[in-house]
C-alpha cells in the first residue's frame, strides 16, 4: 500500500515540475503571453487525460465483446482520420527546379545534390 502513495506523490511532483517548465518555456522562449501559455498547457493535459479515458472504452470492448471489435474500431477510426486529413488541396510544384536542393546530399536518389522528381508518392487527385 505505501507504494501506491509514493507513486501518486511522485506523479504529482512530475506534473507540477512539467507544468512549471513548460509554462516558462512557452513564455520565455516562444514569447507567448501567460494566458495563452496556460491555455496551451491546459489543452495538452486535458487531451492527455481524456485520451486515457477513451482508451479505457476500447479496453472494455476488447475484454467483453471481443478482440476483433476492439481492434476494428481503432482501425476504422485511423482510416477515417487518414481520409479526413489527406492533403488533397495542396498545389503541386510542376517545375522540379523548385524542389529540395542540398549540395551536400550524397545518396543514390540524388543527382548532383538535388532529389530526383518522381510521381511515385503523389495522390492520384493531385497529379497534373
């Protein structure tokens, strides 16, 4: 039983230390106002806490309904998320001279420091 108490105390100290450091970093290094830095930390910690609760629902489904449902629901959610965030409205540069250039690049996919222009990984809706 004392291990539970020690674990909780250690976790609380870690959270307080992280909060102090992240607020200082956001205000001093990124020049955020104190209110925006506090809101950013609150959103981060709230998202982390709610994610743990949502995963609890998935674990409950895996235990009581079955692993196929427990793995199927997150898989479907990831597929829908991929479709939602797909970069379909990005403009593709037609001139390869405007692409990434690095004179020190010495790999097999480069020609004189420039990455070769291919259409291999493009979305079919973006190909001109």
